[in-house]
């Protein structure tokens, strides 16, 4: 019976190797003790096969289960997260390897390994992960085929090649069906698109900004998002201010949202922009941030389901972004926001300042405001002061005192974008002008060949917005006055003299930029991964509908299901024809056909062939039943047959066939 059949040695090797291979994608989020458990389980099972250790008994298995469960609970501090659930499931799979004994257990280990491999895509869906998943699938199929091999066969190398080849053929044969299901089957959200929370830290912006926070982000080259503009051209870099957060509450040290922007106009009932050349139409693929904000240019209109525009001009999602997300936006950066009227709650919040902080800044603001004819002129004079006075843009800002803005403006005068945006906003409010800090990203790296923009964490930026009568919220970026190259060329150029760009990343980040071929290879892989995310991972229900309508011409899902069913029928028909063609009876050679004709002639003489009889023996019996004048011809042909088949190195089969046909005619 299958459930008591032992696992052959060759199959055991495949099972242990593929089980470990399915665990490798989880290396980053599994604790170290888990790999010790893997080593113990696989080592014990192999030593059991060699006869050096017994199969684990009930007591040992019970102790192993209890210890593994306690280790998972302790390692993840009794919290339920994606990592802890995965670790518990992997521990269960490893313990099954530990007790694996019969062929039935081998099936369970293989299916558990498939599941472990699938869970790895919850953490990473990059193209390298996909390629490794294909490789592991082939290894697991090979293990499954090996589980059915004949244990009495001794040629492990030759049989291993046949096993691996058969698994590869099975995998290749499944590709057409996989493509049909991927393109045509009604799209369900993939498991990694669900709101699964990971306990790992996510690099990015936070809801609170203190001096130096964004400067720390400036040392990270992790991907934030990518953008494709639908007209294929990059807008002016002065417009590439990607909004994420609006900070309008200041406590004397840090900025945070006031909590007034709860009103959201969700798609499709939100703001609708009329068609205009000033509109920018683009797609964004955003990395996980763990927050609800989405990145977009000013004057945005939400074009994606479950996205909307908040009252403080931010693009937001209904759910926190815990997975890579693709969405479409239309923006008009020149759009006037709240130009005619600023509601009283917003005016009060954006004028509020804590008492008795930064007195020097307040005095300077009062003097400049008296010298200015209007609010706009005052703000321009503040901007000009940043370029006129000796301020420096740096990724190494010094630590500030209790009155941080005073210390920055009058003592250190060295800071990152957050310092300048915070100081400008404070001076605007000190003069009675509503102002706020906006945090997001600015610029990005444009791929001229593939025509998409890559924005990384070091592109994080902070700027200010002030409300002016008739103009609404107007952007002011004091960083552009101190370091205009930051806006025009990016952070790397802005701090080139300082040498602080990615200094905390070490030689790894610099090597990619200084070694030409390595930099090109990195860019090519980045492009490949981008298109993988854009065209494969982002293929959702709406994009499938567009594909069916525009490419195949199917207008509804009912016809789509008919087309899917027909595709299945065609696939199975082709598979049946291929199997028939592969296993069809092979045509007999000319010699075999002539030999069969001779045997049919001999049957008329009463001579029946005997199974396993040699040709010489058959011809000897034939010579006994034919007429006396034919016996010499039969024996002569027998001698010719022996020489042709067993003596000659290059037998003349044509001559032998002619002789055989001549003998058959002679027997008539």
C-alpha cells in the first residue's frame, strides 16, 4: 500500500534538498534558531536513513513540537504578525520533515513546501523572486516524480537526469494553461494585495517632522515609488513636488497634522479636471509605506477606485498601503486652491504658534513685515533673505537648542530642507499669514530610454505653503533659494562638495555609481523590475477588462468565460494530439515488413512462428517443411542473414531485403 511504502534513497535526497530550497526566500525574516531547527531536522532524517539514528518516537516528537511552538511565541513576543504566522507554519513543515518516514509523508512534505514557497510572495514579488519560484517549482516537481521511481534501480545519476527532464517537461507543458488562466480567468486580488500587516519596519516619511528627520531619510537609497507619464515626457523639475503630508500644528519642536483634514472626496465623485494641456496624466507604482497617503502632484484628481483627495490637497487611500500599489492620477499644478476664502478653523490652525518660543525670529518677522507693502512682498523678502545671508544646505545639520528656529536662523545657519521649511512657516505665521509645512518628495531620476521616473527615499523633501488673498495656497520652497541645484539636479548634486551623499550606505551604494558596467547593470535590472511590476503584478480586474475589450474584442465576462472554456478545450485537444503522436506505433522497417511477409507465406505451408525464436532456428524449421528444391535457398539465406546481422560492421540491409523477397517468391 502507498501509505507504508518506504521512501527510496534517491527520492529522500530530492525531498530534503527541495524542502530547504523552499525555505531560502524566508531567510530575511526568520530567526536564527529556525535555521538550527532546519539543520537538526534534515540532519536527523538523513542519519536515520543511514541507520545511525532511529526514527523519532512519540515523546521526542511531542517535545520538538512544544519547544518549536514556545520558540516562535518567544521570538515574536507573543504578537500576531505576518512574520510570526509564517514562522509557525514553517516550523510545522520542518517538523514534518523530521518525522518523514513513508511515501505518504513525502507527499505531505512536497505540498507543504509548495505552500511555504507561495507564502514567500507575501514578502516580495520582484522578478528575482519569481524566477526563483519557478526554479523551486521545478525542483519540487522533480522530487514528486522521484518519489515514484523504482527503488531497485541502481543508476542514480542516469535516473536523476530522466526524473529532472520529466519534471521540466511537465512544467513547460503547464505554461500555456498558466498564461490562459492569467490573462482570461476573472481576476481575484492576489493574496499579497490583501491588508496583511508585517511587523518589519518600513522606511519612509512619518506623520511627525522634527529637525533632522528628513536628513536621515536622505541617507537611504530605498525605492519610494516610480512614475510613468502617459505622454512619455517629463514635466519641468520645478513642478515635481510629490505631496504626501500637510503639517499644520507646531508645538515648539516638531510639526504634525492638526487632524482637520478628515473630509475626503472619493473617486469617482471627487474633483474632475476638464481636458487641458496643463493637465499631467500619470501612473504611480508606490512601495509599501504603512500609511494611507499616496504620492501625487498638486491639483490632483483621483482616477482610481478607493482613492480620494483630502480637503488639505492630498491623495489618500481608503486602506493603509502595506503592499506595492499602482494607481492613476491627473494633476494640474497651476490649479488655485482655496483662492477666495479660507475657513476659520483652517485659518486659526495655520496661524497658531506656541507662546514664548523663538523670540528672535518673531522680532525679525515683525521688522520685515513693517518694511513690506503686502503679505506677498513680505514672503518674498523672507525668501530673499535665505539667498542673501550665509545659509548652507547640508546633510549633517548640527543639533539645535530649545529655541530651535532661533538657533538655526541666527547661529548655526546650516540645515536640511526641513529646517528651511519650518523657519519660513514660523516667520509667515509670526507676521499673521496662514502657512503650513508640506512633506513629500521632490524630483527623481528620469530614465530617458524607458521613460519613467524613479523616486527614492533620499528624494524626500519639505517645503512651505502660505495662503494669499486671491491666490489661495502658494508654494514657497526656501531650499531652492539656498541650494537651487537640489531642485534642478537632485540631492547628490546639492551636497557634492560636502561628500555626504549616502555616506552611511558605505561602499555598496557608491560602487554602483562609480563602476560603469555595474551601474548600467543596476539600471537595466531596475527597468526590468519596473516593467515586471507595471505589466504583471499590476494586472488587476480593471486592466483585464481593458485587455479583453481592446485586444481580444470581448465586451462582457459571459463571452469571456466562453472564450476561456474554448481555450481549455483547444489546450486539451492539442495535448491529446501531442500524446498520441508521441506514443503512436512506430512504422516497421523494410526488413521487418519483408520478414513478416515471409512468415505469412510460411504459415500457408503449416509453419507457425514461436515466440522468442531466433531467425536462424526459424529458417532451419522452414527448410524442413518446404520442397526439396527450395531447401538449399532457405539455408543459403540463413547464412547470409547470420553474416549480415552479426558479422559485418556495416551491414548491407538493402541486399538482405532483396534476398529475403527473392526467397519469398521462391517459396511460391
